[in-house]
C-alpha cells in the first residue's frame, strides 16, 4: 500500500511540537542564565555588607582618635 499523505492537522501538530521543543531548550538556557545572575547579585550584596562593616569599623576608630585628640567632646 502506498503511504497516505499526512493530514493538515498532523502537519501542524508536528510543527507545534518542534516549536515547543525549541522553546523548552531556550527556557532551560534562560533559567541557567537567571541562576547565574542570582549568584552574582548575592555576591554583590555580600560585598556591600562587608563594606558597610568596614566603614562602621573605620567610623569607630575615627571617633576614638578624635576623642584622644580632643577634637570632639568625650
């Protein structure tokens, strides 16, 4: 028997299936990229907290120096 031609519905379903596969791959890539950005943002936030702590330490040291030099009231 000769093969029967595919119906138009089957052709469209195959095209949709291919497009869904491509979209799934792209979604996986985007998910990986977003995860990478999240890691980088978390690192930046950690750096900011560390800098805030250092600034607080410098401020405390500066206040002690100013008190010793009688630049401010004790």
